C-alpha cells in the first residue's frame, strides 16, 4: 500500500492493532521511516515503511 506520509501509515497500524487486539511497539518513528513490532507471544512480526524513490 502507499500512504501520503509516515503519520498516515502509523495511524493505519494503530487502527489495525486496536481492531485485532495486538500490542504494537514503534522502535523507529520519524518523518522518513516507521517500523512497528507486534510484541504478543505467537504473533511476533515486524513491519517497515519508508519513503521510496517514486514518492515525494
């Protein structure tokens, strides 16, 4: 998916976490990149978002 900025990406992750009852941690969170980590046992995953060369 494509998002307009890091704030919109983070909001989508927070909504996902609330809807699916996942506890998310945000170890990297700045204007150019965001990473999120699910800390629940059995559901451990990491997602990473950053600006790509085709975006503004």
